[in-house]
C-alpha cells in the first residue's frame, strides 16, 4: 500500500479514484466489489465491477457508537444470492472499504473495517448494516449468577472434548424435510434424546458449513428423528454428510452424569431461587432460626 502516493494524487486536483469493498465470510470465502466500471485488484483481492454493489458515505465518530454506513446491492448469482443470506453465510462477515486510484490500483487507503450487522432483503436487493470495530466495546461483559452452566459445551471454559467416542456421530442424511427434520431408518447406539440441545453441523453439500441446534431427538427401536429449532436455510439432500454432537441442557446433574465433567461446571446449582428469596415467616411453618438451604437444582 502506498497511501502517500494516493494522498498526493488527491491533492493534484485531477483524480482517478473509485471505491472498493472486500467481504470475508466466516467460512473463508472472500468476495470483492467496486463501483468502478472495470475490475480492479486491491490488496490481492479481485474486486468485481458487475455486481451492482454500492455503499453510503462513511460517517465515523470518535465515540463508541456504531459507524453509520450501509452496503447496498442487487441479489444475483454473480455476487450475493438470497439463499446465501437466508442461510446466514454473511452473518458477521468482515468488511473492508477502500478508496483506490484505479489508474494505479496499488495506491489505496483503507477507510473502514468492520462487519456486517443486520441484513434486510427487499425487491431483489439487500441492505446490510456496517458495524465498526468499536461495536465490540458496546457489548455487555461479565457473567451472571445462575443455577445452570454458562459455558458452551466444548469451549475453553467447559474443556470437554466433544470428539470423545460416544459423544458425536458422523453420518449421511437419509430423509430430510425442510432442512429441519431428519429421519433415519437405523440410527442406534445412542440413548433417546442423547442429542437434544446438541450441535448439528453439515459437512458436505450446498449446506456445508452451516450449523443448527437440535430441538428434539427421539429414538424408537432403531428409527431416529432429529429435529432442529429452525431450517438450515440451504438445500439439504439425501447423501449429504453431517456431524451431530451430544447435547447439554446446562444442568449440574447432566454435567456430572452424562459428561463426567462437574469439575468444570460453570453454574451455581445451589443459588437460592426467587421463591426462596421472597419467602417470609408464617404461623403454621416451623421457624427454628436455623439456616435455610435451598434444594439443589439439577
């Protein structure tokens, strides 16, 4: 990058500049766009001119508020499709915006870096909110005191190895309805409801990389039905491969008996409940003055 050369070019009074954007999705796919009439390469990324992608002028402040900007574009197979947005492919994607000398594409300056926020669709187009790097500083921090575990199964606080034998399965889709309900003629080896609250990951097919949360897991003989909370948002067909991980309902008893991981339990199972905190003396209830221990919540 030669920012000095671009600044000198801007100061010349006769400029050949355009804007460009790059979008890096969480699955590693990199896309490039420009409002120039020809494709240009910026920072090693080919930015296409035929996508209809535009962006509003940036309004950046010194505070922690979200930078007021949007990316607008047409939904097309050549750029961003409606199916990809519905599937969540662009949720949280990293966005960079540049001003570029199209006559010398090596001369560019990065004006904005952030991520996609809310994405809306209307009339064959999309509108995506751009959130700056300071957005992370606006998020609430810390943990809450609660009976259930606040960790996510397998994360650095939980420390459970979800690839342990007996806690995951990799299979192929047999029958699927709306990308949400999966039926299997023979899927035994795991208890009834073993995968409820678990993670469902697509490994191959058009939905590869998409993740769902298991709402229900029922076993009847060898027949099993796995239902997700919502559709994966992309086409899933028989033969596609997936991985499903055992579910955790965040209860202390589940952590102790199902995963043998109670030393890493991140909840407070003996914390008093609201009913206990709001209790008061009554004539027909013994009040010996001793400690009132709440019943453990498993």
